[in-house]
């Protein structure tokens, strides 16, 4: 998967990761994928809710220890 932009949101708490992904999505084209890494466990539910609300798609999500990685495709 080709990633257009990578966001390092490790150490940030809600709502910062959501604000960062929102900004990043405004900077990429439709169909582009943005990778976001976060350590806030609440980001799992927050990202699912945000994606549903905005129509963007989480194409992959994984956890490695305390780091949650999301790959989000812009609608």
C-alpha cells in the first residue's frame, strides 16, 4: 500500500489525533492513504467514529504493543 502522508500522533491525547488526521486529509487527494500512529487507546474508537462520520475508510488497523497504526483512505 502506498502512503501519501505519515502522522506521528504518539503521546497525544484526544482530540489531537483526530484534529491531526482531519488536517492531513485536507492536504491529500481523493483515494490517497494517510498513515497515523497513536498511543492513545481511545484513538481506536475515535478513529472508527470519525471515519464513519466523514466517509473516509480505515483500510487497515494494527496494534504493536502500545502503538496503534491506522491506514485511512480519503473518500
